[in-house]
């Protein structure tokens, strides 16, 4: 095999290792963000419904918000202030950017995997996916530890990095704050971390089993 081909395979392996964590983390983040049942259960847990005149106001506003994030509706519910609509527009833009990054990462991993498969490098493919899954767990625990240590600080820094304006700074009586208090995002973080870890562990188990299978095939292959 030429030096160029070997370099291409190494780049493919590295791409899987680096981009698989991005896929696992972003896919779980977007999935939970669009999960209406999570919102409703968390509202009950945090007694959000009690802050509004009736449950239907909260349910309708949440359904409209998630449809807005998916690009299916505009924000028309009177529960959202003008500032809230501006900020939620920024959040939608952030989610769209995350989706684009996720699709690009997925495309790169698929192409890299195909290159390794075409060259018959099953073992390297499985090993790369295994390492990428382990890296996902490490990154997730690291970020989780940082955020849990001082969630308010972490939450503020996230907003400063993610948004170029101050529309995310709301007065305490704004309906968006009543709907999504800081404790909502703490619950989101715990659930997201659990989902990511479960996904990564499934990848680790799957790749470990595949690696054992590939090795057994190699041993049983006649020389």
C-alpha cells in the first residue's frame, strides 16, 4: 500500500474518532430539545403550570415553540414578549447551526467509514469507533463536571459565547423565565448527560463485540 493510501486511511480513522463524539452529543441535544414530552414532564416536576392561568396556555405555547424551532410555525402566542421572540429567533438560529454541523460530521464519518471498508480495514474502523465512543464519555463527564460545579456560571458563559446580544437577559417576571427557569435547564443537562452516556456505552459495547467477531474471523481464516 502506498504512503498516500496509508495516510488517507489514518485521516479517515482520525475523522471517525474526532467527529463521532460531535454526532452523539449533538444528535442527543437536538433530540431532547425537540422532545415535547420532556418539557411537559419537567413542567410538572418544577410546578411551572402553577405560574400561569391554566395548563392549556403552557401546553399551547410549548407546542408552538417547538413547531417554530422546526420551522413549521411563527411565534404568535401572546405568552411570548417581544424580547422573548427576538431571543428565541436567536435560539432557533443556533439550533439550525447545530443541525448543519451534525450533518457535516455525519457525512464525514460515513465517508471515512466507507473508505476503510473499501480498503478492507474493518479492524481499524471498529477500533476508531470504539475510541470515539470512549472520547464521547470523557468529554461529556468533563463538561458535566464543570457545569454542575457552578451551573449559573456555566449557563451565563454559554449564553455569552452563543449569543452576540443581551436579549437573553430577561427580567424575572417575563413569561419565558416563568416557563423556563434555570432549574429547567439543570434538569435538561442531567437528562442530556444520561442520554449521551447511554448512547456512547451502546457504541462501546457494539464496537467491542464487533472487534471480537472480526478477530475471530481472522483467526479462523485459513492461511
